[in-house]
C-alpha cells in the first residue's frame, strides 16, 4: 500500500507540473495570438496606406499627363520647358507700375543675349493667391464665343453705318438750323419793314378818316419780331379813349377800314375785294372813305360789294340784281358814264 501512495503522490506532482506547463503554454499562446492580431492590423493598415499611396500616385500621374497634354496643346511647350522657364527656382516677374515701351530694350541681358528677368522669389502661397484671382477674373470674362469675330465685324459694320447716318443727320440738322435762322432773319426784316410802312400809312389814313384824331400801331414785344403782337390805338377827335372796345360801332368799323387801307398803301396789290366795309358808316365818314377809294383805284382795281348808293355812284361799272316793274328780279351790268 505504501508503494501505491508513493505512485499516487508522484502522479499528482507530475499532474501539477503538467498543468503549470499547460497554463504557461496557454499564456504564451494568448500572447502570440494577441501579437499576431496586432501585426495583422498593422499589415492591413500598411496595405491600405500602400493602396492609397498607389491610387494617389496614379491620380497624380494622370493629372501630370493631363497638364502636359494641355501645355502642349495650349502653349506648345513641354513639361521640361515649362519647369525650366517657369519653375519655382525662377524669379517671379514684378509687373511694371506704368507702361514703358522702351523698358524691354533697357533690360539687362546675359552672355547669350537673353534678357535677365528681375523679380521676387517664388512663394507658393502668394502665387496660389494670384492664381485664384486670375481664375476669378477669367471666369468673370465668361465663356469664349467662337463667333465673336464675326459678330464684332457685323456690329462694327452696323456701327459704321449708324455713325455715317448720324453724321448725315447732324449735317442736315445744321443745314436746317442755318436755313431756319436765315428765314427767321428774313422774316424779321420783311415784317419790320412792312410794319414800319403800314404804321406810317395808318397814321396818315387815320388822320384823314378822323380829322383831328390820332391813331397808331404798337408792337406788344418789339424785341422779338417773330412772336410779337400788334395793338391798334385809336383816339378820335374830342375823345380821350384809345381802346377800340370803348368806341362806337361806326368808329370801330372806320378804324378797321383805316388799317386795311394802310396795308393796301404800304404793300399795293393789282386789285382789292371789299365786302360791306362801309355798311356802318354815316354820310360824313362815308364821304371820307369814298375819297380814299378814289385814291386807291388810281393804281389798283377795286371790287366793292355794297348797298350804299354813294359808293355805287363813284363806281365805273355796276353788277347786281334789281327788280323790274313786273316784280321779277333780273341780273344787270351797267357801265357808268358810258354812252347809251
């Protein structure tokens, strides 16, 4: 029995040792698994980073190729030439404050005769700011119109045509204004002469029709002969009034006849037609008017429509309607003073 106890004790010890070893192995395995997971995560991160870098490099290559193609198509320069001429190591030219057409000739040159560009060092932030401003200015210009030259030519031709028409209108307007001015001057001259002659004749005729009276013609605006009016002032003998509205009907009629006769004498005509001008006159004034008629017919022919017997007596010929003894009206013409 003692041997059995010893064996059991040895087995228990061996079991404890094995369990300890197993726990140690499990712990090491757990550490290895944890490290393996971390390494797998790092590998996945590195793989993703590599993929992103490769994608970025591919995008950059495509962008560079596109820029190279654009440079060749638009500028006719290769990427190497652009970098050599406009790379970041090249100074950035400073725009001149004022336009000087001789500045290029005064610029310094190198041994090969190339102009030495003076400028400021390349600063990406500043140049990117200039680029954004230039892009905004370019966008403000709008899209390029391929038909702009044809439209400009058409508009230029239209503008030239309209300019020619405008010059013709200005020239015509000037000619018309000159003609209007000449006509106005002529009208003022003729009117002033006619008014002066008529006013002189009116004074003379009025004095004959109204013995002892005073009559004259007055301009309402002597400074502007084109728009002035004419007022008739009449003062018969023994009266202080001058306004025509305050005169009697016969006096107004005789004053109007005086003005009419004054116009006839100032600007004579081959013949005159007068209709009932002496209808409102009494015998005395009628006699004075007949005297004026006799003066007028010395140089002109008078056609007078009248019912006054005295006026008919001084006529050379009568034309009218009379009633015969049987009560029938008949048209007659009679030359006075002629032999029957």
